[in-house]
């Protein structure tokens, strides 16, 4: 009798695992490639850019910058956050601490935010940085467009705001 129950449990567990694997596979099959931007659009967004990857339409800059390459994460709804809202979310959800651009002492960072103090518009994943604040590299998903690499930490035109506003 216990062998029959044990087999049923194993079958049940195996069927759950197979359903989960199937749902993940189907989800990946229906993911939509991001829009392809033109060279003119790219040049209007950044001074320097190198195409890195197509990306997914369902993914955005904040999600990509924190390591999530499949979801759209923008916890502030249809509006852009200010620095306090950004800091609160990245601290409470991700455990990041904020550091104002150019502050001393310098700390290694993972994410950078762009825009204005009252209007953060974009995030990028920091690939490398150093204590001069002037050099480093980053990679970012541009909204519904592709993923680009940048040879410095402040590659953007006014499309995302005038400058880096905070590191995390």
C-alpha cells in the first residue's frame, strides 16, 4: 500500500515539475523581441553606444540594471520617481545604498540613475567604475529598444536628462 502512495506522490511531483518547465518554455516562446532603433534614434539618445543585444519588449532599463532581463519593472506607475522614491525602492527591495555623483568617499556601485533630482528617467548597469568618477563603462536597456554598451558612465544626451543623479 505504501508503495502505491509513494508512486502516486512521485508521479504528482513529476507532473508539477513538468508543468512548471512547460510554462517557462512557453513564456520564453512568446516573449517579444524589442523594437529596433535607427542610427538616428540611437544618436539622439546617446553620444556613444555599441549595440549589445536585441533584448525583449517586456524588459526595461530598471529591470535590466538590477539583473532582471525578462520583466518590465517600474514601481512608480506612469510617472517618473524623484531621488527619494528611487532610493527608497532600491534600498528596500534590492538592498542598495545611494551615493550622489562625485561624493566622497567613493564606493563601488552597480546601478546608476539618470535625469534630474525630481525626475529620474533612466537606469543603467555599471560594468566598471573607479574613484575618479570620470571613467567607467555601463550597459543599458533603452525602454522598448535594444540593449547598448557605453564606454563611459555618462553617455546620454538630454534624452534621459542632463547627467547622472545617483549611483547605487
